[in-house]
C-alpha cells in the first residue's frame, strides 16, 4: 500500500455493503490519507461503481473532493485532498 492511499477490495460485496465499508474507511481516514482506492472489478463491479458515483459524487460527502477512475475500469478512486 502506498502511504496516504487506502485500498479497499469490495469484490463479491453487494453495493450496500461496499458503500458501508467505504463510509467506515472515510470515517477512519487520517489527515495523511489523500485517496481511497476502491477495487470493485469491471464485469460484476459496475453496479458498485455506479453506486459509488451516486453516493459520493456531486459533493454529497464533504470529505470527498472528487471521484476519479483508476488506472483500469475496475477501480474507482475517492480523492480526499490534492497533493
């Protein structure tokens, strides 16, 4: 794990459970954490990806400055602060 980046693997979770886990990680994020990387997969993870966009996008969560797609379509990153 890269310092400042929290990775969460939500493969096999329901969208509801994945969002609960992301909220748990957000609540525990320290000032050193600048990014939460959610690994949801591509083929079966698109429902989770869409749920993340809906739940945390559009300034709905004050800790999340923006949402970015990862290096592959199976990853979504929640940016908590810019470097």
